[in-house]
């Protein structure tokens, strides 16, 4: 198998950490992003030469740009970007809070869009480029207290389905993964 250059966000815990382990064991090179740097450094120590530690807050466009620049300087291109980072906050309807909805939308929809903006030029120079978004199966069935989360992931789903059409002529594969409850 040819090692691919992959940017994986949300790599410090949960699905991202588990996916990082699998991809590194398969021999791929990973640029790992998350707000917490220590788990990323631990993976870098376990897989020397395979990990580019690229921590940052993906809701900050300047930090996302700096991460992309680090990837560009290290590898020159990306073969795959897996946008997995996200958050879930439960919305209590008795104390409805628009600021909570805004925070979740920022983390789960706007931050991935900022990552896409920076990843596309790198993917255009990659081999068999693929853009992957981690959505949620909650977009198919509303759940109590999950309004902000579900709305953000529904937006992400639509964005990726639209990008699949828009990027097809460039040969960039677009994949949306919709896991169940984690």
C-alpha cells in the first residue's frame, strides 16, 4: 500500500484518536490537529517520522491557515483531509440559549469550512485526493436536546453533498461519514 499524506482533525480523542491509530499502523503519514497537543505528541513519539503535530483551534481561521502552511512546508500537498473535529452541547429548551447554538455551529460547520478552504489547494496537488467529513446519523432522525448538534451536522452533510458535485470535475472525491452515537 502506498502511504498517503492525511490531515486528520479532532485527533486527540474519540473517533479521531482511534482512526489515527489505525492509519498510522497502516503506514500513512498524518498531520494531526486538535486543541490538546499532548495526545498528538504521544502518537508522534510512538510513530516516529509519520506524524506532523499540527495543533490548534480550528474555529480560529489564522490557526487553520498556520496548520495548512505547516502541512504545505512539510509535504507540499495532501492526499486526504479527514475533518473529524467537532463538539456536542445539549440544548435545554427551558433555558434556550442561542449562544450555545452559535458555538456548536462554529465548531461543527464553520470550522470545517475553514479547513476545507485551506485543504483544497493542497488536495489539488495530491495523489487520488479525497475530502472526508465526519457528520452524524442524527441528521436523519431528530433527538431530544440535540437541536444545535443536529442542525450543525445537517449543515455539514449538505455542504459535503454539494461539494461532491462541485469537485467531481477536479477528481477530488468527497465522502461523508455518518456514525451513530459515540
